[in-house]
């Protein structure tokens, strides 16, 4: 940025970079405030119509390649500022440490604008509220100012909350758009519904260290996506995702060739037509409510699988006690899935000595071959991939110790899972079990 009289960034120390960044931020705030004045003046002037644009929003968004929603928000703030003298004055204070920036001003003005005229709030009370919000802007970010503004609005307009909630609930929506490899989605939830979603997603999206103590490599967005899919899979597995119709739990049907399933190569397909790798089919078939439709060489159904191969609640409880969550990263049991160390397609049995808990991320990694589990000792042992060690050596790590060593879930009914048979044996082995059909 030599053209602005600044030294190259590479030549600055950390403190110099921070000081320079402070100055840049102050200049940006001043420029953005001046931009608001220009937007309001341009809109009042009517120049957009004179040159053929439909309005100021279209003119600026097209001319400067900006989103309509952002320009509309800025123009709304610019047009409202003349009503709020204290906010406008705080935007132009000479002291950088107490000057409001436009984002804070927008939070304050939006809160005050939402107080309806029907509330008949005295002008003096509105001025006090504006002054306190401006003062709070010296320490609060826009998000915190919005929260404070809502509390102020609820205090001044005691009858406004209930209609607001009704309007918010009426505005709830969800949209889904199929993409090439999945779906895009978005929408809006209000009040308690929004809180429920946030609580469930945020609880599962907390960063978790890797086995060797390193930071979680996932981005915040990826962690939240993993948490959301974990909630969905948990709901589907327990049959609570949708109201029951005919007592049938929700399932996902995957069609896959027998060779692809047993070799781990090739793909399977969902009912929607989307494709999944064989490794992914093997992963979700470990613990989810998935019915594998296995096809022979002539595409005839060889086996429309049932849930007899899957883990019973009794075995799952024993797994929770033994493994205490993901045996690689320690994610809690609620966010973990039961994994067959030797996959049932390879002759593995549904018994606790052939099972281990893995979080979704590490369950995927195991099926993709990044991590390996062994049962040579009678308990799952982790074989770490070379990238986990600076020397690129493969290190065997014992699975996380359990509080109580279980070899059989207590009070469980045992059935055979060998050979994928659903027929109970008269004398089943003590630690075998499979899920009975609901």
C-alpha cells in the first residue's frame, strides 16, 4: 500500500500491523458514514430515475456489483438517520474510541424503528433509550446491541412482544434445493424453534481435540454441519424424526451391487438417484436405520436387508459404558455411532467385541482408510495414520479406557448375527445380539 504512504506489510512488526489496522478501521468507519450520507442524498435527488434506473438500490447494486439486500439495508439506515440525532452525532465523533460505526448504528436504529407508533411511547423515553444504546455502543458489538435493543423495545412496548412472536412464527420457512452432489437449504426459525436448533447444533459443534492433542481441524461451518447431520441421524435412528405412520420408523434405502459392497469399490444409489461410494454405504450400514438392497450380477435383489444386523439398545448401552464416546477423539456417546470393526459384509458379527464407538467424522475416516481399528486384543485398538506423527510412523494406540469392562450387555436377549441370519439360536453366544424388527 505504498501509494497510500504505508510501508509494505511484510516489513512491519506485529504491533505496527495492529496500529496500522486500527487506523485503517477508523478510516473505513468514516468512509462508510460518508457513504450513508451520499446514499441518502442520491435517493432524495432522484438521480437514479434520471439516468434510467428503477431506483437507488438497483443503481448502486448494479454499478458497484453489490447484493441488493446489502444496499437496501444501507439505504434504509441512511434514510432513518435524520430521526436519530444522537446516533448521527455519534457516527461523526472525532474520537475513534467512542465513535459509532455504521454496523452499530444500524443495530440501534433498527431496534428503535421497530417500536410501533401505536405503542404511544413518550418522546422523552425514546430519547433516553437512544442515548443509552449509543452509550452502550462504546463497548458492545452490533450483535450485542441488537439483543440490548430488543430488551429496550420490549420494555418500552409491553404489548409488542406477542404480536412480534406471532409474526415471527408465521414467517417460518424452510427451502431445499437439490444440487449435483447433495442439497442446498436455508430458511428461518423463530423463538423457541430457533433456540432449539441453536442448542442442538452448537452443543455438537464444539471443537474437539484429536487423539494426539491437536486442535480440531474442521472449520466452524463444517463442525455445525456435522452436528446437524448428527441430530438428524440420531432422530432417524430412534424413530422420532417424523410422526409414526403404521409404526414404521424412517429409513434410508441404498441400492448397491454385491461386489461393490464386499470389495468396498464402486457406488450405491439412494432412492432419490444420488450416488454414494461403497465406503459410505458400509459406514452408514454400521449403525443407522439403513436397509441395504443388495443386487447380484444381473441386478436381481439378493438380499433386502433388515435391521437384524444392527446394534440393540442393550449393546449400545454397553458400548457407551465401555468406550465412553468416540475412541479416537473422545466425542460424547450421543454424538457417536457404533462401528463394526470387521464389517458385516465381510462376515463380521454384531457383538460387542467387534464394535466400537466413533464420531461421524472419524467413522468416515475409518471407512475411507485413514484410520484403522484392530481387535487382536479383544478390544478395539486404534492404528493411527502416518500423518498423525511428525516422523510419519504408524503408531498403535489403545482405545480409550472404559470405566467398567463389559463383555456382555446386562439383561440382553441374544440372537445370532452370523451369516446375516435372522433366526435365533437355542444357545446363543453370550455377547452376541442383533436388533429385532420393530
